[in-house]
């Protein structure tokens, strides 16, 4: 586990870095949702560099996901922050390593936001993946 100061520094850098972090494979899309200013996020998280430990026929670990609304003016606001446990059955482990883990959420996003920055982090190793998704022009 990383020290809290190192973790916070790493996350601050990840918000505005012009390059996406690639230690955790990450791809996805953000599409307009059914309500005003809502979006449906669908991600595929690669687990090859996520710390997973075998225990009683399952592979266990944890993932942190942060989603930030960003404006080209240089401001960012956290739209979502959550951590969740991974508990993958042995029979699904190899397939999940190859295909990734699907993560989806619906979110309300500020109509002034220009992009969304997704940060996925393995708290045990500190490995990080980021993805910048421009918001559809029609929704702004």
C-alpha cells in the first residue's frame, strides 16, 4: 500500500496530465443518457496489472474509480469516487484477464464540462490507468 501523501500526489497529477496513464488498461465511452445532463459511462478495465490474490477458489483485489468533470478553462470537479472489491471466480479468472472487466455507471455532468477524466487505481500496487473522454458536442 502507498502512503496517503503519495497516493494523493499521484491522483492530483493524473487529473491534468496531458498523457493517459497506462499501467492499467482502460478504454470506454460516454454517451448521452435519458435525462438532461446525464451520461452513461461504460468502461473496460484490464486486470493484468491489478493485484489479485487467490483465496478459496476466487481471485480478490480492489479497484478505485474516480471520474472528474473538466473544463478547458482549467477547472475540475469530482463527479464520482468509489472503491469496490473484486471477487472473481476461478473459472472466470482467465477469461476476465483476457477480456477485461466491464464497469458502467450513469452520471449527471455539468453542461459546461468539456471532458471527463476517468482514473482507475489499484490501491495495493499504486498502478494507475486514466482515460480522457471528450463530451459529445450536442450535449453541451
